[in-house]
C-alpha cells in the first residue's frame, strides 16, 4: 500500500488545527508569543479571515511561533526587539513579497495583542516593505498577445481577452457569473471587500464580441454531443475544458504554463493596464478610469503619459510627415 497523499490545507483543516492547538493552551504560558498565537487562533478576528487568506496566515503564524514562541510578550515592549524582527524577516530577503508577508502577519498579531490589552507597542509597525515594484504602468502590448496566444488553450485565451476588455482582477474574472453581465455593463459584487464592493464595468464592443464568442463556442460544442454526453452549461462566464468553473490554482497553473512557453514577462494582472489604455483612448477621463479600476488618478496618469500620449504623438508626427510628402 502506498502512503496517503499529503492532505490539502483547506479552511476546515486549518480550523481543526487551530482548535487542536487551542486545546493545548493550558500547557502554554499565556504571557508568551506561543500563548498569544493560540489565543489569536481562537479569536473572532481569526474566524473572519477569508478562506483564501487563512492558509498563508497559518503558515506564517507557524513560522512566528517557531522563531519567537517561547519569548515572553514583555520583550516586545522593548524597542531593541525591532532588530530581531528585521533579522528574522531578512531570511526571506531574496523573496521580497514573502518577507513583507512575514512582517504583515506579525504586525497584525501584535496589533491584536494591543487591542486585547496585552501589549502597548507594536514593534513591527512601520517597517518598510522590500517589495516595492510598481506594476501599475505595465500593460500587455500587441506583441505580448501575439507571443502568448499560440501557447494557450482556448479557455485561457478567452480569459486573457476578457481581462483586457474589462480590467477585472483574475480572482473576480474566473468567478464572474453570467447573470452579472447586462446589456451595457457588468454589474457585480466582487470578492473584494467581502462582497461589499460593487463594480460597474461598461461593456465595450470588444468585450461584447468575446462574450458572444464564448456563448457560440458552447452552443457548437453542445450541438456536436449526443444528448447523454451533453454537459450542463457553467454558471460562470469562464470555465475549464471540463466546463467547470476555474479554481484559482487551476487557472493559474494553465496560464503560467503558457506564459513560460511564450517567454513574455508581463503578468495577468498587467492586463488591467491594457484595459486602462483602451479606456483612455476611448476618451474617458483619468478619474473615470480610476473609478472603474479602483486605482488612483496618479496610476492612470502614468499609463496615459507612458503609452497613450506617446502613441498619439507618434501618430500625429507620422500624419504630418505623410502630408508633407504628398
């Protein structure tokens, strides 16, 4: 018999781990970091974390406990402990986003301790981030699409095209239901802000064409199958080859495979910049584009200066040269 596969770290498993650890609390000193972590895992704040967030936070709480678990909480009142925190963070200096996540989780834990009257200072607060690469001014240009598309499945190609025409984040795009698509706009409460944030994205002719193409493809595939083998239409606009809604990891894996094969450096997130350029070219103001994407007008302005205004200047010069040549 083979070994059992490693269990998937689901939200239910995370809660079970937290419960099991909390039951050991009497054996842990409540005035230590380990005791603080055990208490935090039992708190309403922990329970309110999104299911997609908990696995990452559970991992970092474990690393914090491994490093500082036996330390008395009183030590974190001393400003000199900040050096120890930075030294611990720097273990992931070659992975800046991981290093920043280490500080984020530790800072949240210490802030929780302050709220509960266990500490008066958060020595992890205000530490500068290592990952500061701003991608807001990056876009997919036509050369990127030309290189990427031949390596992607039709399902992934549809997602890329729709993202470029709607500016939706990947997590929202793969969950977008058909009933959120109206005649003139996509109106939907997304996963951002726990469903409290409603987005309104105007449907361009390009977006409408892609949506119709997806419907037509499903209709054709339905018509070629016998009645017994016909699959039910997915409730989401996008789906995988099995007509099932994409999971974040499933889509990410297929997208990354195509990206590696194509050799492009832009990310899926950079398609939002592509959508911004199209909105600007259509005559929308910086504020209107910012409202749709949830950006600042400064972010939109950087896109305008880098791509749109420059492109318009080149076209204008070419027109002038052509008129002189005639």
